[in-house]
């Protein structure tokens, strides 16, 4: 029942969402400052340059708008693959709400995530967070808790080892950190909110995770599609003090089965051909590899329009 209600709320929020057409589409994202808002903005800009009239339509979080996309309320969305798979099968926080009409358009850039603390703090590892006030709750963004669980587990800890600071979303968590209510916050590298927090507190430190087989297995107990990504210090990586590895997982553009094949074909083509344009909008798209768009998506299915393009591009594998 909670997802029926959520769909009604999103329907009210996304007032400009219309019926599927080849030239006018909406892309659901989370709130400004979030990684999915950044991804959706970059994809919408690329689509518009390709002649598709695309607009982004923010909501609080993917666990709210994924069912709305699945119901046909809006044509596209930006989210992480694991959460789309959970929604498809009605698992985890989507229990009781199976969404069989979800379809994947393609992989985009990976999301690389970290727990950020103040650069002038004594906190240099995840273990150093023990006993400290840390963001928790995420009532409007259920996907974050298992990701926090995964990171803490690599240090032999659980969320119970910290003092919980209740927040509704990652943006709310960053705000709590900026206000001094928590010593750290979880967010994706490259997101606008991370830059805001970096400027607000005079510098951040992103806590790394050692890349070992044991840590990878631990992460995947909580987040099955997780992997490690290496980041270098630089102007587009606030908080990265030296070459380090962080928790990462795949991001996708998704749609629903009722969107017509030509619309999805054109969107897929626009994304495939627009790496440079998307990276100009959102620099982490430099990590986007068009050849990986048709990579493994687990239990989900690609939309026929995407499959048609991938076959033409020569990257589809039966």
C-alpha cells in the first residue's frame, strides 16, 4: 500500500509528465544536488541536442519514483541497477509491490560513493566513526541503509556502533553534516551537494575502503552489484586526498514496457553518441563507456527499442 500512495504523491509532483512520444519525454530524478539529478540533467541535455524534447522531473528518491515509472506515469528514470532489480521483483523495501513492466535502457556511468568527513577532523578511516554521531534513517531513500551497512561491515561495524542522526535522504544527510549535527555523510563522488559541503566546511576527506577479496565479498552481502573503483585526487573529486578505492555500483537509465520502441531507440542512440556532451554537463560521465551500455543487468530486461539500437551498433550479445 505504501507504494500506491507513493505513486500518487509522485504523480502530483511530476505534473508535466505526459504520454510517451518520440519527441516529448520526461526523466524522473531525485532532488537537485543528488547524483541522479546530475545524471538525469546530463542525459536530458544530450537528448535535447539529439532532437528529443526531454525534461527532468525531480522527486525525493528512486524508491519513490521507480514504481511511478513502472506504472507508466513518466517515460524514463535514472537510478541504480540494484534498486531497479529489487523493484522489478518486489524485494527488500519494495516487498509487496512487484513492478514487472520495468525495462532497462542502458548502463551509464558507475556511481562511486564514499562517507565524507571534514578534512580537518581526526577521522581518517571508517573505523574512526565508531561512537560518533552519523547520519541514519533515510526514510525517504531506503537504498542508502544497505550501502551504509556495506561500508561499515568492511570495518567490522554496524550502524549500531554510531550515534544515529535521523535524516530523510542523502541531501538531508549532507545538510545535517554541514550544520554540524553529524561528523560525516554518505554521498556519490562528483555530485553537486558534495561540492557544496566541501565549500561550506573548508574541505572534505573521503574515507577509502581497502580493495580486498574479503571486503568485496562483505560489500556484496549487503549490495550484490557492488564493486570497487579507484579515484585520483583532482578538481572533480573533492575529498580524495590520494589515489584510493571506494565502493561503486552500476547506474542505469530505465523505462517501462509501454513506452513505444522508437522513443526508446532514439533515447538509447542519443545516450550512446553523447559521451562528450554529457561529460560537459556532468564531468563524472568521463567514466561512461558507450560499449558497456548493454552490459549484464541481472534479473531485469532491456526494452526492445534499446535492443534494436544495440544490435545496429554491434554491441548486443544474445
